C-alpha cells in the first residue's frame, strides 16, 4: 500500500466512531453473544507512572472493559518505600481488584515501581485465562523508548510527578497519541501554554483528570442567573492541605541513589542536582521545581469545573500571595530562613480577574494549610464558622456556601433555603461521577469537557499563583504577551532552566 494511504489504529478508532454515529450497527460483541468487547474495539493504554496514585487508579483502568492496558512505564523499577496516606490502602485496593487477599502478603512497606505495575496488570488479565497467566503488558523505564518501540498505543495516562507532565504529553501528542494526565498540565505557565497549543494543533483527544461534572455548580449558577446574590464580586476556596511535609531549604546530606531507580530520568527537564529521598516517592509536591503546591494539587478539582460552569475563560490580570515564614537557630541566634525552593506550609493567594462574557470583574481567593476566610455575617449571626474546607461565592446581594468542591451548596443565610424548592437541595453523596469520560471521548472521537484546550485559564491561574509566591510581590500578567509586566525578574518563574535535551 502506498504510504499516503496507510491509516494507523488511532486514526481508525476515530474514523470508525464517526461512521458508527451515522448508521445503525450491531456491535460485534453483541453478535458474538459473549458479553465481552473484542481487543480491536478497546482503547489501548500505556500507564506512565506507577507510584502511589498510579497504582491506586490502575484498578479503574483494568476493570473497564473498553480499556486494555498494554504497557507501563516508570523510572523506578521496584521499591517498598513510598509515602502514602494509608499504610495498607493501596495494597487493599489491589487485593480487591485482583480478588486475591494474599497479594503483597508478608511484604513490608508501600509498593511502587514498574515491576509492581506490570505484575498487577498481568495478574488481573490472567485471572480469566485457562492457565491463569497472561504476558501482554510491556514494561519500560524511559517513556521515550516506549514511544519508539510500541506502535499500538492509543492513549497514555500520565501519573508522574508534576514537572514531567508537559514533556511526556508533548512527546505523546507528537506521535498522535491521545493524552490523559493527572493535574496539573504543567507546573510552569509557559509549558502549560505550549502543551495546550500542541493539543489544538494535533487534534488528539486530551483530558485533565481534575475535571468532573458537578451539578452543584449548575445549581449555584442557576441561583446567580436568578439574581439571588447580585453581581459576583469574590470567589473564596480553601483547603486544609498540604498533607505532605513542606521543607524550607534543600537537603545537604549525601544519599546514595537506590538500585533500580533512574534519578537522571526522574529529574527530566530539571537541571542536575544530588539525589535525595525528600524529593521523590510522593513527596515531590512541595518543591517549586517538582510540584505545584496545594493549589495545584487540590485547586484544579474545585476551580476547573467551576470556571467551566461560570464561563470564566479570561486569565487573571494579577496575583498576590503570602506564605508562612520560618526561622532557625544558628550559633544561638534565631535567623530568618529565606525559602526560595519550596511552597510554604500555608498560604493565601489573590487573583484579580477581568470581566468575563457573563460576569463582571471579580477577585479569586485561595487559602491552604489551615488558613480560611473569617465567617461572613450570615454565618456569624447563627454562631457558625466557615467549614474546614469550602467554597464561597460572594455577590453584591448575597452569598452561596458549599463544600470544597461546592458540595451541598446553600444560599446564606441558610434560612433562605426554606423558601426554595426541595429539588435545589443537592445531596453530593448521591451524585454519580463519571471518571472514565475520556474513554468514551476517544471511542467517539469527541473532545471531553476536561480537554486541555478548555484548561488554559485554570492552568494560567494556578501557575501564576506560584509565580506570585516566589516573586513575593503583586505580579501583573499580560495573558496575550505571556509576560509579567511590573517585574522583569519574575518572568523567570514562568518557565525554568532546562537540562540539555529536555528543552520545551
């Protein structure tokens, strides 16, 4: 066949879906009567990142009959020294998926690495084989080698530390591979813009996993459209995070690189620095180089779908941030610790947003590490305080309060709710969430509501917050020119110094 007439599997899935949308056809698995989806109709996925969250979410991939995990990739081969929120949570999740209560029996520590990921995949798919064995999941240390050798991958799921999300996504899209990524798209503003531009250019299906369909936000918008809070003036969002340790300076004691761990590859685009376990295995989020802080970790979940629902598509004009400070004793004198390497233990960030298509100009406030807004008058009069985590919309005539992601929203004072229809009381515990929207999107050839091409405002916002923390002053942002206009030095925080061969 002439090269120009060839069509690869990813193109075939998209074109076949388009044809299927126009005609009525009985699926092959229904004809066969087996109830199983044949491999030719499945989305083949490579899971990049087999640490705590990568393994925690792998069960959903394996149990989805429309997905086939064909490869895993991680710079760590195998270890039991990961940090997590539960000593046995991941182990128990995997046991449940495998139906094997002996998995990881008598093995101390928390599992991670590509060997664990590969064994998990193959044991699950082997359950229904006559010999109870399956050998169809490739394993790679380097995602670049995987892309060079594996030609049957439809999509990648990126579950690595934040600083490598952008280079992996760009490499995948360059080969026409669909991309699903854990938040954030990147931990540098300019990297995020380039990833989004690539998504638009290639047209592949992309999905930021922090997106979720939130009927709570639709109810909030309905109240706003009804004029119940007047014109929006402020959005407040607060989290008790971080739950991981926050450092104030880099470790100095030398540590040997563990066997089976490719530190050079784990660093990716970050310039060379000595290995230390304080950087890796789920404790990366607090470092400016590797993570995005609490606002990147949690703010995507609450703010991305809120931006989508309210039509917030224009990036902030400025940001100002404050973080906790620390001192240390040196030669019997307590001295100020200048922290320019890691996010603070708690912070407050304020962004000023321009007028949107259907909203006036407003301010967005973020709080973490125990910081939160004081109780508004409507709560104070009832002897109540703001909850530990929450979201509050403030207007010229009223307020709306909900949980961190808007759960169980109410008008304030809550006595107003007695005058509202019972249908406006949303029980968020009963709301079903579709966590696999990206699978259906790939099969149908349609972008998801959580597509990268819809995530520019949230990506700009969160990364600009980090810039404000590092600049330690208000930063004015020109979203069109991609430039901090009032402090030339702060522009260096929009990007990073790249290691040779990893330039973006």
